[in-house]
């Protein structure tokens, strides 16, 4: 940057360009649940950093604020709104959900749709099970599944498919929501790249909203989720009902936290896999025909890259673990592309 600034023909900062610096990632404060409301990769974003400076600048209707770590000026949301459109640069405080960013996968810093769904299919719509964003009508029931790319959230999709097929007419529409680390572009603790989740959504033909999480930004997990929900409301206005869906299996303290922090009059919470017998889940996973591979391991005895199947389930139990890794012993990635979309979804 310093070398570029020495060029005589470069205009001064603020005349057509400005520094945009993304903060260094900070280590999570804890990897273990505590007695507080904090749970891993949810509330570990809290920190005093650029968020408060940005908020103060916006309240004062100022176009820039100085990043506290780098000293560089950063455009505020106020400045972007004055411009009136997304510039396509992947700015830190873009209020337009990066609609004009070409390489959203690697550049978005705010919630944005990485995939809007498939428009293929015949006139009856039978080839498209879950409608693309632009085809979701007003006054619809929209379910937003918190999707990590692992086996449990995949099994939650299959449960939702079964629920929808029982209805004479489409009873709800589905959107996947994934949070990921803004710097590494990985899903926290899952060790699954965001491009893998995009590949899953494209294969299953389900719209995908991605929410970058900025460690050390001063923003909370809840505020980022609310920004993501705002992005959905912009694309699907006048929703009659919204449900937030989770693939949790049986951890009461996780569900209690969600009920306390996320439940509201604006949306209900659903847990389609809650307390489901592991035998039933394994049978459904086997019926899908997909592959499942361990993407992260926190306990000795298992290895990353190992196939998750019935034998590994039993081995995990023998080693004193939860057979499905619900206590964080291991995480997985669902290789949905191993079979057709129809088989993976159970159509």
C-alpha cells in the first residue's frame, strides 16, 4: 500500500478509493460451554473493537471511521447508503448484501446469498422441490435451517422433505443459513470450507444464505444472525411465518440457549431431530446413500478423513463418546454429491 501511495498519478485517499482493512482473527475465548449464556462459536465474537467506532460514526453521519487496529479509514454504512448501490468491492459495511460482488464466495463481508436456487424444471414445478428465492410468493411460510454441512443438518433436511411431501400443497419453503469465519472462510469447529457448503446447496438445489463472522469486531453472534434475517426479508418480503430450524439431537443446554435468545414473535424454533433414536437416524443416513466423512476430531481414537458409518458409530461409543458426536467429539461433512439429488433428499 505504501508503495502505491508514492505513485504520482494516484489520487489522494477519499477521491475514488479508500483503504478497506479486515481485522485479524482473534482466538475464541473458550471452546467449552460455560454456565453463562455463551456457547462455542456462537457468542465468542464479543470484543471491543471496530463495531462501536462504526456505530458512532453512523450516528454522527460520518463517511469514515479509523480502524482501531490498523489506523486506516474505512467506509461506514452511512457512506454506502449515500452512494445508493453496491460497488461490488466486498466492503466491510455493505448494506446491500453484496448484490454486485462477483466472487461472493471469497469476498463477502456481510450476509449474502451465495446460491439462490434452481430455476430448472417443467411447468408443473415437479423437478424443483424447493423453490428458488425469486419464486417464493408473499405470505409464505419460510423455514430457515441453520446448516453446518454436517450429517445432522443434512438429516434435518431429509426430515423437512418428508414433512413437506405429506402436504397436499407446498406448506413451506426452505432456505439454508450458514455462518463462517470471515478470514479463514471455514465453518467454525466443523473445519468445513464455505465452498463445500455452497457445493452441497447447489447439488440439493436449496437457496443458501452465508453470514461471515468477524472475530474481534465487537459484534455479537445474535446481531450477525439478525443481519442475515434482514437479508432474507429483503429478498422474500411479506413472509407470513418464519421458522428457525436446527439439527440439534439432545443437548438441553444448547436448546435452552436457543429458546432464550432466538425465540420471538417474529419466528418459531423447530428441532426435527430432537430426541430421535440414533438407530433411526443411522437408517435414514444409510437410505440416503451419501458419504459422510469426519472433518474434525477433538478426542483421541478417531481420525479426520474417516468415514462415518455404523461401525464408526459403535467404535465411538466403545471409546466413551457420544455415537453421533453430539458432545463435540467429532464433526463431519455430508458428501451429498455422491448420489443424485433425488436420492439424497429422499424424493
